[in-house]
C-alpha cells in the first residue's frame, strides 16, 4: 500500500470512529477497538506473527492490539486508580473543599478558571500531564461547586495549563529528549538547559492566553454532565460544606496532592542533576508516579482516620474502582489505536518524505511534529521522533545557533500538542474525569489543543524574528 493511500485510510478511520461514537452512540471502547482492528488489517498488519528471512518477527494484529492495551495499563493504569482514590478520599473527608477555599483565598474568587490553569501549568513542570490532571481534579470539582463557574471551562483550563509545561519545559522527558538530540548530546543540552527552560516558560504565555480565552468561551456553549448535576442540585455550597462538619486543616488536605508532586519532582531533579549510586536509586524509585501516588494514598488514608471516617475506606475504594474502570478501558483502547498506527508504515512514510516540507524554516518542525502527534497520539513520541528527523536538517533550515536550536525544541513541542484526540490517552483522561461525552471532548479538548498549539507557534515565530 502506498503512503498516500495509507494517509487517506487513516483519515477515513478517524472519521468513522468519530461518527460511530457521536452519531451512532457506539460505546467508545468498542468503537476504538473495532476501527483499530480494521485499520490494522487494511494497512497490512498480518493476521499472525510472521518471521522474515532476516529473522525479524513482524507482530500479528492480535499481538499488536494486546501490546497496545497492556502498554497503556503499564504506563498509566495504576496511576489513574491511585489518583482517583486520592480524589475520592479528598471528597469524602471534605479536604477538596478545604483546598478550594485555600485557592480562592490565595488567588481571589474572581478568576477561578485562570487559577486552575496556572495551578496545572506549575504542577506539570515536574509531573506528567495525565498524572497531574488526576491529582488536581478534586480541587477542580470543588472549585466548580465553590464558584459556580462552568465545569467545562475549568476542565479545559486545567488540561491546557498542564499540557503547556508538559511539552515545553524540562524536566519532563519530551523536551529534554528533543534538546539532547538537537544539541548533539546530553552534555551540550545540559549547557543550554536553562535557555530551553526559559524559552519554554516564555512560549507558554501565548499558549496559555489562547487556551484560557477558548476555555471561557467554550464553557458557555458546552454543558457537561457535571454542570447539569450542579444545576439540578438544590443544595447551596454552604449546605454542602456543613455536611462535613469541621473541614480538615490545610496541611492534612494538601499532603495527598503535594507529597506525590514533590516526590516526582525530586525524581526528575535527581536524574537531571546526575545523582549516582544509592541516592539516584532512592529518588528514582520514590519519584516513579506509581510509588509517589502510593505515598499520596497513605496520606489520604491518614486523612480519613483523622476525620474518623476510616470505616468508609473499603466502600470508598470500591466506588473508586467502579469510577476508574470505564476510564481505564477507554484509555487503553486509545493506546491500542496508537500502537496499531505505529505498527504500520504510516510514520515511516511521513519521515521519509519530510524533506519535501523542509523549506519552511521554523514551521517545518512544528508541522512535522503535529502530523506525527495527530497520527500516533503520544506527545513524547512526536517530540523525540521529530527531533531525530530535524537534527540533520538544522543547517538547511537555518537553525544552527543555540537560541534557534532551543526555538526548534519549542516548535516541536507546539506541534506535539496539536492535536489531542481519541488515540491520545490524555484525551480520555480529560474527557472522562471532566464528565464529558466523546463528542464534547472533540469540541473542547481537541479544539483547545489546536488553539494552544497554534498560539504557541505564533509566539515562536515572533521570537524567531527577534532572536
């Protein structure tokens, strides 16, 4: 199958999936799994494992689907469960409302959407965006109840705040890996790391401005199930607070969220600062998202004990698993689609034809990264793959100085957020935790990441004219 036909098939696959979910109301899990299977077979993935003459084994479609499903569970499954458990406990004990009160007191009651976005942007500097969303979602929900603003606006603001620092600012792996490749090694990249971080923070500004304006606008047009529940609720915020009696103090409320963030941040710092031996092993272990969130769960359990609600822990855990189950399976289905696409020759075709669009300077890494992101779903993969393609072309593109190489990292990052849709696990985390339908997810999360990426690229282009 030729590359152009394969791209056409990919576009048709995405259209069919969207129609199946939104128009024909087929459950997202079944729709994504079905189109993944059909696309894989049509694209030439064999029915069973095939061993070539060189001894290389090509995985059959069933194995590819299994690997995509299990790979997603490995990377994010336990994180979702532990994060959701922390969130449920924060709600049961009233700690989420305490945190909402603290945020409103610190940042003022008039700008909760902006406060949510900034909070997400800060948290995602050391923490993966999907983990950050799960961790901060209880505060988002409590702030919605506290301020009566649109749940959709708050969801999109949190999502885009997390996403901006995730693709632009080290120590998240994507921008670090891209910088290492483009600067020609970890040592050279380390020399210019502050430059990359500074530009990442600067480039985040237009991305955040564009996405916050979109968040507030789309919040007036799209109503999630969470918004409907709030409208139907007859209880005031004060009555909800009164049901908990005395709220936990600030430290106890913050600990289940702050401790995992600090542990993950220390894990990143230990790696970036080139710790060795036992200190590196300890911090790397504690900074693993599963372990860090496990520590957060322990603090949350202590919170339940302090609130004299430990007898509800079994019931709370059971309810959490019921909530997390659908999210896990839909997210894993998105991972299957991404793995199937990666197993075809689509990405290699795009890579092989990259030279044809290499004449557009700083826009080339953005466009290539956006194509790869949209095709296979992972921002980190888009960052790493695009950096590998662009590195030998820096001279041709006129991007050889340290500042322009750093801007190239930013352009790749902007492309790597354009766009988040059904083959991206983050899309399903945001959509499901935000209580939105898949159709609403396309109107909000997908459009928000498109606007965020374009605004960031506009800022990068202006900087390229100045620097």
